[in-house]
C-alpha cells in the first residue's frame, strides 16, 4: 500500500454555524449534554449553509449529533498531553486523552447529543436546542440526526463514569431571590442556576474547600455562590448574589 502524502494529513474545514447559548464562559458549562435542560441554546447557520433546503426533513428527528470545535482550548500544533485528569476521578488519577472527553485534544473536536426543539427558517436557518453543553460562540462543523435504534446501547460499558454525576442541593439567599423576582426570566434563570450548580462546577481539587466565593457567568449575570457542608455531611451550593458581570478588559 502506498503511504499517504504529507499533505493528506491536513483537512480544510469551515463552520456551518455557531452556537448562541446561556454560557458565556467555559466555567459552569455542564460537563455532558442533557444535564441542564433549562439552558437556552440555538445553532445559527452561516452562509452558504443557511439554505433551508439543507435541513429539509430535519424536524422529523428529536435529537441531533453536533460535531464542533473546542475553540477556547489551545490551538492545534501546541503542546498537548497524552494523559489527562478527568474531573470524575477527582482530578488526581490520569487516563489517556482518547479514553476521556477532555476538551484538550490534539484536534479540538467535540461531539454532543442535543435535543432539537424547533426549526426557524424565517431569516436563514436557526435550530433551537435543548440540553446543550456548549459555550456561546462554539463553531459547529456538522450535524447528523440521532438514531436511537442503532445508537442507544444500554448494555455498553461506561468505564470510569458508570453513573450520572451526583446532584447536590442548591439554595438561594434573600438577595439572590430578590434579583430573580425582578427579572422577566427569573423562573427559568433560577432553574438554570439550580441545574448548573447541582453538578458542582468547581474544579475537582477545590471540592473540599468551603467558604470561598465563586462566580459563574450565566446569560447576562454573574452568579456568585459558595459551597458548604450541612449537618449530614452533604455538600450544598448556596447562591449568595446575582450581579451584572464585571466590565470587559480593554
């Protein structure tokens, strides 16, 4: 067999669209799709892929596979490690990068299963998505319909992640509740905050720390929260304040 030429190892790709979502930053984004169904997200197609003919029949499917780029990870060609520390293992044990879903990958490609809630073709093409785990601005390279009869494998082994992540209790201070009550989207924002914080977005090596205040960007606000341990020894994430985000650096 003739070996491939060096140029055969390079492939030109361009996004078909970009994600608009409730997650302006990486911190706080659910670590897997479907864990925060209250999150709003859309895939907005860009020319020349925003032709409604390209998605004819797509509305007959309930879920889609998205192939996307981890655009906030280091650029291809920079240093990468064959070993990573999955949060599921406490950030201590290492596994091979290809045995993980780490964002730090040689080609920065990601795959996500999302719900297709509606299709809008009034001005170009926009897909309204549910259960999205992608940061705002994520470039999407391709979509494919999900086929449950061949792609759902209940008997599959899940390695070091055999079960869903634990769900923690989330509470809100009086100040946070007052801010939510004054917003037109207060109910949906409260549920989004609850779903995101219930997964404890703190780095794995911070899990034993309490009293420290963290901030996670959701929609147009900065949600400040603390972790504490209740009388039963269970972790509780408490929202202490919801404020406008700090001004962007010039």
